[in-house]
C-alpha cells in the first residue's frame, strides 16, 4: 500500500528505537525493502497494540506518528518506508 497512515510508536527514553535516533517533528526515510518485523519503520494503528512489543512504563517515550510511502501491515503492526514523529504523548495521557 502507498499513502499515509496515522499510528503510534514507543521509544526508549532517549528517543531511540533499535539503535536509530529519532526526534519529534522530523521525518525519516528508509531506503530498501519494507517488511513487517524486519525492515522499515514500525508502528501500530492502536496505541494499546504497542504494549505487545514494549512495556507501558513511564520512562519510555510514547508518540503519535505518521507512516508514509510504502506501508505493509501484518496483524496489529505496520512497517513503512517513511515515518514522521508528530508529537509526544505524555505518560499521564496513556
């Protein structure tokens, strides 16, 4: 699928995920193949689904994101060739 999709993502407290550094307000592009659980930027359409992959603890960073470009979805997780970190979601709002 090509296009845009609103989603949610959890990061470590330093805004990293799998060794990649992110920043709120920025867009990142993945070159190469996109595959769920393997390649590309990953996120979930529902915030609660993120908790299957990361613990809901206050020192993690929670964010609303937008996936774009090539998007592949499998069950409750999507992988995309492009991700924009739209805004941080405070832990109190979870």
